[in-house]
C-alpha cells in the first residue's frame, strides 16, 4: 500500500480568501533575479498549511511558534525527510515545478489540497481557518505586490522634526530652566526637559530628529552625541551661510546661539532662542552682538 506522500494530495473546492497577497521568494532567489520577500503574515499562513499537509514541522510550542520569515529552508526543504521538505515538497507531490516559490498556482494549490489519510485532521483543508485569516490580513497589507520599503528620511524630514521639537518647547516654556553643565543628557522630551542652555537645546533638537527619523543625523556639536560641546566650541565650526536661511541653521552671537525654525531671509526667517530667558521665537537681529549663521549637516 502506498504511503500518503507517494501520491497526489486529495483535493476539493478552494477555500475562500480575499485575494492572493503577493508572490513569495526566499533569499536565494536573488541569484535568479528575484527580490527576496519581506516577513509577513502570509508566510505564517503557508507554514501552517504546509505543516498540516505533513511537509513542515509543527512547532513544539504550538502554532504561535511559527515565525514570519520566508527562509530558504522552508522554501526548498531543510533535509531529505518528508516532514521537513517545505513548499517544494508539496509542489513535487502535486507535480508542480518545485521551485519552492509561491505564485498563484501554488497559492491555489494550498487552497485546494486536503489533508491525506495517515495525518492528523485527514480530509480537512490544509489551509485552515487561522491560515485564511492570516492570508486575508496579508491581502490587506500587500494587495498582490511586495511592499515598497519606506524611503530613508531626507533633509526635509529632519527639518520638520526640528520644527516639531521647537513648537513643543515653545508651547511649554514654563518647563524650561536655564543651567550650564556638561555633559548634557540626550533623549530629551521638549515638553518637560532637564535644565539646559542655548547650546544644549540645539543638541537636543537635533537628537530629537535623529531619534524620530531613524537616520544618522550628525551631532551639531561634533561630539558624537556624547553631550559635550557648546556655542563657542564646535557648534560654530560649520560652513557659514548668508542671505537665505534654512531650518536647522545656527545663528551665533557672543556666547549665544539660536536655531532657525522657519526658513527665510534676514527679515522673514524665525529663530528658536533659549538662554537665561525662556524659549522664544526671535528674529536674527534681536541682539546687537550677532556674528554669523552656520549650517550643520542634517543627514
């Protein structure tokens, strides 16, 4: 008598799903010009399905133990054992090209095959209700295509976050107290910051953008985010600019620094200022000891 894996799976009507989420390719598909697929709930659905079909191990910890990574092992099989043969094992059993990839043919195969006699839940659809729910979730996420990665944050994103920091600080001026010390802490909440000075507020604003946007925003004090540096050391050691100012530019005075929070020229730009006075919105000419404006890099 033949074993269950020596003949095609029994079939039945395809289980109903919202749609085919997307093609899936493992990491080694890059060698054949395919982009490896991002992790997702559809991967968990297929692992459940292939496991119920006898071609992948059911986790010892239960179904919650399935991860969402489309690995080479799951795609092609991780050994010669039937129970570890993965997607390619199911494809071979159904006489489908055993690439280990998931296209619509394999997707519909998973929807139609029934669990053969000799395995738990014989006669049931291999793609169970939990897998269907995961497929539907993936359909809502992908709509048939691999997700497009979010583009890295650019200078404009950093500028928006610097303005966000300043606006929060300006809305909570009573929480700001002046004190000079080094090193200053990072990860500062502009609504309730520790004591600080004009230079530390610039460091904090850039650090806020650095944390929020997920790119490497340079330390405006050139101290590798150690909390050191101030107005007269390093914060003023950037290329000087004039005429047209951008958010993030630093206006230097004798022992004081402001930060541009609204782009413009000498008359129309706005500047964050914090010192012995609470945070305020100023113009460049609000002090008579103005020296120059410099422009630290934002990313």
